[in-house]
């Protein structure tokens, strides 16, 4: 059994993570966080909020809605381009990502291939499903999770669960700017869930359809993009090392080539963690989004997002530096890094800042009331004093 399987077993056995709806046979790629997992998530959130928001005079918080106007996702480009290449097993009807199948079977990089090129490779190489069955033609599959909102059939309308948390920040940019009397550079941060209808889910809690992000959008003068990009790059790395207690040599920034960048990005690095298996996992993108988002929402909404500095008279569309840390992925990285075996004994060597328990009080015997009462007294004193 490799370490990842041991961690999955430990998580269920010790109350970190449980498969969701398990009494009904489970539900694909959904997990519930048990008492220890919930406590660790809370500590991670609190550490992030303290470092990225409360310790910064130029960053404020937001708690945005999961539902928002559907035009949000048209403006952001998600409706048109948030698509994966899907193929289906003709016998089992299980769906797969065509690019992932090609990478596994042909051992090639598919990141630069169009959907048409992928289809040709599937046909030319007679690629079959993992069950060795024929595949359907490739088709585009949008990852947004849709829903119908409304109390009657007549007023029901299509809506989407947010595919990422950042768009709500962009929608509230003007309100935050004006109500808090801010001027660039400044940041808006939030912690919350996002939803993506992933075709392929794998690697335990690393890739799921429901996930949580710790997000910072930092609005800047376009002329200061590189300076602030490097600042937040170093700040994020130091947070993982100094606050979460993880070794610096377990991390890297993988620069994304221009031809592989997201459509909105001017600079893009993936912040990655090396797991015990030697595989690198993305924990957060670090994106220079330029003015893509504010310009698009200005175009679609008619609101004016240009900023004019009253002192210098300079007018510009703010650019955005983005950090978007996956909290579920961070928890997995912490557990993977902390897992050790000492003989038959499993030990998690966690930084006290993220450990689920700060202190445990155990009476040496249970049949002596004076000892048990003293232990209870000590416990209550510790709780009272934080």
C-alpha cells in the first residue's frame, strides 16, 4: 500500500475525512470532513485570514454569494470557454477526459492541441477506454454547475453555482473601493466554496467537484505589475513555510509558457507541492490577470471601472494579481508531509499551529475521583484561558 492509500485509510479511521453519503453507497468525488479534519481546516483558514487580511492595512475581506447573475459567467468567459474535451465509453457509458486518455496511452503533451487534433489522434491510434471499449466522438463539456432558481415553473431561471470565487470579488470592486475609501494598490480577499462539474475526479480530496478557495485579488497600477507579482510570490511561499511549518524544498513555482496560459493571464505560475510519491501537485495559481476581468465586466454591465488618482491625475484600469489557494489541497499536503511510521505506530508530525488539538489532558487512572476531577479542573482552566 503506497502512502497516499495509507493517508486515505488514516483519514477515515481517525476522523479527518469521510466519504460522503457512505450509507447509501457514497457519492462520487464528495467528502465530509470529520472532527479532526474540520478543526484543521478551521486553523488553516484562520492562519490565512490573519496573514493575508488582518495583518495587511491594504487588504479587506468579503463574503460573496454562491449564486450571482448568470451574465457574470458570460462576461468572465466561463459560459463560452470553460470546457473540457469529453469522450464516453459506448458500453459502460463512463465519461473520460480525452486529453487525459491521450496522455496516458500515447505519453504525449496535449496542452497545445485543439479538440479537432485530439479527435484525430484518438481515431488514428484507435484509442479505447480503460475497459477496452470503443469511444464516442469527442465533444465539448462545460464545467459550470447549473441550477434552476425560482418558486414556480413560470419564473424559474437558469443560474450557476460559482465556478470560482474571484468573480464575485470583481463584481464588488466598485462597492468596496468606494465604501472603504481605498486606492490602488489594495486587495480584496475571501474564503469560500466553488463548484466545477469535472469529468475526471481523482487523488482523494485533491480534485473534487466541490472545493474551497482562499482567494486574494490585488488591484494595482498597471505599471507596477512585476513588482507586486514578485512580492506576493514570495509572501505566499513564506506563508506555507513559516505559518504551516512545511519544508521550503517541497515547493516550486512552475512557470506556464505563454501558449499554455489561461486566456486572462499575462504571467502565470503554478505553486506546487512535491508529495511523498514524488508527484507534484498544484496548490495555487499565481496569476497576473491584467485588466481582463474588470474590462469584461465593464463591457457587459455598462459600469465604469476606470480608476482616477486625485493626486496625480493618472487614470487607468487596475490590473490584478491573484492568489487562489485550495484549502482542501493544502490539508492533503499537510497530511502527506506529516505522515510517518515508527514500527507499527503511525505519527503525524504536524506544526502545532495546524494540529487539530493544542493540548490533551489524560488522567492516569479513571477509578480515582480526585485524579479525574483534577484533570477536569486543568482542562477547564486551559479552555478558559484559550
